[in-house]
C-alpha cells in the first residue's frame, strides 16, 4: 500500500473515532474513579518525616 493510501486510511479511521459515539457510561466511570480514590493509600506525614530524618544528618 502506498503512502497516500495509508495516510487516507489513517485519516478515515481517525475521523470515525472522533465523530462516532462510543456509548461510554460516564456514571460508571465516575463510580470507578471514586472507588479507586477511596481504596488508594493516603500519604501520611510520618512517611515523609522518616526520609527527612534519615537524610538530615548527611549535611552535618
């Protein structure tokens, strides 16, 4: 397949992807994202203090 034909084919596919409604369920996506946030571990101040204390003595 020549370069012109491939470019036209790629443009056709890109147009289809851009203008076709894929039927995404936005509410389902929202539920998935909020459930990940609730189950994700949170960063605590104790974690950063541990690293700071380890490296603080190196400058002395």
